[in-house]
């Protein structure tokens, strides 16, 4: 192993030890604090932070909320943690991300802030929240300020899975932060980025449709979880094996199963906030393997790379 790679793996080991120890912060696993008055929900108008929300080597498409990730090579720490302390090789990896879409970048100039506000309006109009939310800010109200983004994450050399990320911050009447987490939604479908049938084929029609579906899933989950938080029960933990955004390799983790239906599992890994995918993850069950956790299950374990032909299937159909 080269000296530089050895140092980077040392960063991974030290950071992972902190992540799984009592020294880590686990704020993103917590439920939102109860509110008596209606909460104002609005897009932030900002971008995800390159210091806390993105790993090294990601590529932000200019004039867009699209982020290319999972293509990074040789810097495992950067695929898991924010760039604080591991900023080496960021420019080189970001350049590689830009190269993957340079011939079709105009299709990726997609902004999600207005789409987020529109999705919230549709969900609230459908009812079921009993006046718990408003999109018009009242003086002195508690606000849920949300930064949306889409991560096009490589799971192999060619196959890509889109994720929608909502970074949610609850601000009190004094504008001080009360709570924060992420809501991350994905589907099972994999496609190459370019070429016939790829995400950017036909003016990106498949990508835009999938992003809208994932945005709506994330919005519905967020509004439901904040209005009446799902239980986070340490006595009923679930083991999940899946692809998470930014990380090409599948891994296993243990956490809280918030809700489940025939097609979808909503899950919070019990991992520290330093991870760029900490928060509420909304999975298509066809793309994951999950079951009730046992005391012997590793809280965090990298898995053998899944062949591209199998990466969109549950390993045994779910449980």
C-alpha cells in the first residue's frame, strides 16, 4: 500500500472509531421537538455545505442542484466523511466527476428549490396534517428551512442511482437552531449516465421523473415525521444492507425502522453526524436487504461489491 493511501486509511480508522464511540454526535438520529403552533416550511435558497454535507471529490454541476458522486477513487475517507481534514485530492476527483457529464451537462442544470416548495404545497393540499404547517411565515413562528439537492451516485463503473437529499433545519422564533437532520430518498432503478436508455437520454426525461418521485417521497416523509415523529426504539433495531449516497460500495448498518409499506422502508442508521448520509433514509425495498437486528450485527461494515446486474435487487426480497 502506498504511504498516502496508508495515511488515508488511518483517517478512516480513527474517524470510524470516533463515529461508533461515545465521542460521536448523533443529533441526526433524533426526532424533531414537538411544536404547538404551525411550523413554516420553506426552501432555504442555499446549497448543501461542502464542509459538512458532501465528501471530497464531488462535482457540483454549475447553475444546478445536481451533485455527481461515487466516482471518487483512492480516497475512502472522502467517500464517508465531510471534507474537514481530508481535503486532499478534492480537485482531481471533482474533475473526474465533471468529465463524466461534460457532453450533456446542460441537461443537468436542474434547480430543486422551487420544485420543493411546490411539492410541499401539493402534499399539504392533500390534507392530513391538521394545520400543523404553513408556507407563509408568521411573525415569531418556528421555521423548517430545507436545502434540497440531488446526488447522482455511481454504484459501479457505469451504473448510477439518483438520490434526493433534503437538509432540514428547524429554527426557533429567535432564529436559533432547534434541530437538524437529512431526509434522503432513492428508488431501486439503476441506469448508466449517458447513452441510449441512460439517465440523460431523451433530454433527461427518466432522471427528471425519478427526481420528482424521490422529492415527493422525501417531502411526505419529512412532514409526517416532524408533525408526529416516528418512534426511534433502541429495543427494536433493524439491520440494513444497501447503497447510500456518495458511496459506491454497499455496506451494512443498524438503526431505527421508522415506517414500512409494501414498497418502501424508512430507516435511520445509528451512525454519527459526521457521515454525509446520516439522517432519515427512504429506500425502495427492491434495492436493499433488511431484517431485525441481532446483537452480533456490525453497526457499520463494508460489503463485497455487488455486480451491476444485481445492484438494484433486494438480496432476498426484503426480510
